[in-house]
């Protein structure tokens, strides 16, 4: 009996031939760094695809290899042109669907339009619209990270894995802040108190909450709440019916619930975009005696002149993950630091492709986390 050794080309079979293809849907080269890191961790090559803008600004996608019967993972990081980013993803998903891919999994670390997940006056729930568009295009599974509201998962009729970046941020605090035992975790508003509590309990630290900070006031004078006029009419359905009026909100003076004097203040949130509220929180904490101020967030949008404002502020360091590319902002502001989360995303891709349980990535995560 003779044993024939397999050819060298077969012995080194690429995993993509085993049914996994990894694409980046970005036409912007600066947005492809995360995709390259994920591919490197998985030991695969990026799939061959062309994504570009026509002269008339239409998006064109050309897949240059077979995806028939394969698990296709499309990584899309959000650029400054968010609407183009969405179209790139939708067109690529639909292209894979019409090319008979077995499954199409979107890897979207920051889910765009996640702030618009609630009805505001006569607005719309844009997150729901975007979820419907993704499902209609052919997406069969979504991997994302730290959704602005966990309830966004309910907008999809496909499986959604909402991964967490907090383990990496907690590790950064423990390893990069020498005197972190003298720190206090701060919520810049009562709305982010749950996140701050989660961090504080894991680090065995105290918590402080800032209450009464300035927020964007919503005028109710032009949204129809006072229409029809509040004048009793003889044609009223019930003359004695008087609907009680809601007492208008009045913001209290800024107060800090918790002691921050002589301590390191670590402000935690999920998104840092418009930095005005963070700057105001930092000033308040400085006035209350905090000697160092850190800001921790998963998604660093850092729009407009945010880097310059941070550089001139009382904030000592801003730590964000690489769910969104921000290399230009880092050049403008050395205070901005990056934590790499490609390890979690690559492990999620590997487990989904191999049909393994995802519970390992969600261990010790409670309902409120």
C-alpha cells in the first residue's frame, strides 16, 4: 500500500476555500485598517472586491471572486460620509445575495443612525428604517458593538450580536492609569448612570453622577401640542373633560452626586461626538477637586472641531476604540488614545463561521450592561 503525499498547494489550503470570505465594503482606504487587523488575526486574505464612486457620485461594487455557497462577512466602518457608507454596505450585501452566497454577515462595529432610535415629535425612527433596508438587501446576521440603545436589536428580523468593548476599556484603566484605585467612575448625566455603575462594580470603585448639566432644549411651541387652541368649545365632546397639563421641566443647578475631591475622575459613555457636554462635565469635576480627568467611550466620532476643543480643555486623556477610524483626529490632539477591539470581532467571526456558541463573548454580562 502506498501513501501519496498531498501537493504542497493543497496542504496549505487557504481558509477562504473552506467557505469563508472576508470583504471590506469601504471605498475610503483609511477605513480599511480594522478590516486588515481582523483578517490578520483570522489568518485569511481579504476578499477581492472593488468599491468606488462614479463621477456622478453613484456607488459601484464589483465582486471579483466567487462567493457561491460561502459564508460572506462584510466589514463596514463608518466614515465621515455616513450615507455613502450605508449605500456601500447595502449594495455589497445585495451583490452577494444575487451571487448565491450561503450567508451574508454584516460586521458593523458602529451602527449608524443609532441616536435616532426614538420618535421625536414628527420625526421618524431612522434606526428601524436602516434595519429594514439591511434585511431587505439580504443580510442574514449582524455583528455590532455597544449599540446606543440595546432595544435597536428588536428592529431586525435576523440574529444580532451586540458585542461589548468594556473589557478592553477596563483593561486599559487597570494597566495604563497607575493610581486607578484612587479613581471614581463618573456619569456625565443620569442617563449614563447604568454604564458608570457597571464599570464601578467591576473595578471596585465609587461612582459619581453629574445632574443638571445643560442640554439641548426642545421647543414645544411649534410642534402642535397647543393645537387646537385651549379654549372651551360648545361643540366639545364632553364639556367637563379637562386633560391635565404636564408640568414643564426646570433644570436644577449643576450638582455632583458623589465625592470626586482629590481623586481621578473617569467619565464613561458609549459615544463621544459633540464634546460640549464632556467639556462642561470636566470643568465641573475640576471645580469639585478632581485632579485628573479621563474620558472613556466605545465610539469616537469626534466630529467637527472636537479634537481642538479637547486639546484646550481640562480633560487629560480621551480613550476610544477603533470601531471608527480617527487617525486624523489623533494628529490634531495627542490626548486621544485608541484601544484595539479587532480581537473580539475576529473571534465572533470565527465562532459564527464554525457554528460555535457565542456565549463565551458574553460571559459575565448582565441585563443592564
